[in-house]
């Protein structure tokens, strides 16, 4: 039994090593502590359109071997990087949690440039790239060659003011993405959409709409002024007129009038027409239900 277990352990270690070597790039993401924010919450945990600040950085290098370490703003991080990286990786890219605008396409541009130029080390506006073997022998970070890429991606959130500026840029990026994909957004300044929302083409969004969480809005739907939608699904060809929708589903061709609150896994069935100012809490609404305004429809407790 002891021999078998020893052989099994060796096989496991070999498989783990092979799996590590499959990732040529190790991404070391430094979680920056920064007292300038003056808040109790960790800056890298601040919410930006439905995700934490650090999540954007991680998503940009999703196909790398990602490792994390904590650091203070402005400190020498060389030893920390060395101890955090995967020594079996060919390359190490170092990023900071306070650059949430960093994107995957910029990461790919950087790595392509680094390989093409056959570099040993490269300083970025905020971060570094190394051949890992060279990194492990490096004594300091002074004098490294520097190259600039997509400078907007390296906007640094080192204060709440800069965090607000980054939010503005991210807000515009999200809306630009949807508009390029056929979503009509009539007033971008008053429209707020989280990063994980899915909106199909041919949706029209009037001013003062907020769509949060992992909501899905399907083609042909018209969102009139003032809807607040969170973690819900709105199916094809619906009209929503200034409602609150939480954790619920609206099926096809529904028309929901102003002032309705729909929440807690309510299901509004296809072709339903809902009068103004009702509350629906955990119920199923059929298209032939005799609904009246200013009435609460609440699921009965078992």
C-alpha cells in the first residue's frame, strides 16, 4: 500500500507539473492596498457595474495562470513577484488591481510584442512583463525598457476621484458595445447597464433605464422611461413602461404598464397585459388573469 501511494503521489505531481507548464504565461495580479481611498472596504473590491474592480483585471488575462498577492501602493514589489509567479512558466506578466480598464486585447498585443522582440523584460505604464527565468535572477526593477500600449487601459484608480473617472470610461465602453451590436440607446448619459447583462439586437432603450446583474433582454423588446431591472429575463417583443423587475421572468409579447413591481421569481406568461401600479411577489401571472390596478398579488405561504 505504501508503494502504491508513493507511486500515485509521484504521478499526481507529474500531472500537476504538466498542467502548470501548459500555461506559458503566469499573470501575477497585485492586490493594491491604498490608504488614499479613506474607506473601510478594500479598494480592489469596489463595485464597478456589477463586478469588483479586480475582476476586470483577472478577466483580461483569463487564459493565463493567474496568481494573486497583496501589496501596498508604491512599495517595491520585485521580491513579491518572484515569490508569487509560477517558476515553470515561460513568461510572467505583472498587473495591478487598480487598473480595471485593462482588456484582454491589450494583453494579447503586449505578449505578441514581447515575443516578437525577444525581450527579457518590459516595463508597462502600470505593470511589467518578464521572461520568468530572467525575472528570478533580477536584482531590481530599475532601468527596464518601457513601451506604451492603449494608455486608457492603464488608467490607475489610486483615489476615489480616479475611481469615478474609470467608472465613466467603463460606462461608455459597455454602452458602446451594445450600440455596435444593434441596441438602440436613446440617452447614454441616463442609461446604466452592468457588465454581465446580455441584450440582444433590436432592443430599444429610452432614457433613465437601469439594467443590473445577469439580466437578459431579448430582441424586439421596448424599454420605455424609467425601468429598473435586476437579475431578470425579459423575452422577445415586450413593452415595459417604468417598472421595477427583480429576479423574475417576463415571457414573450407582454405589455407591463407604469409603476408595477415584479419580484421574487414571479413569472409573467406570454401575451399578458398588466395594468398600472400592481405588486407581484412570487406568483405566476397568466395572460387571461383578471388583473386590476393598485392591487398586490402575493404568493401564499405553505
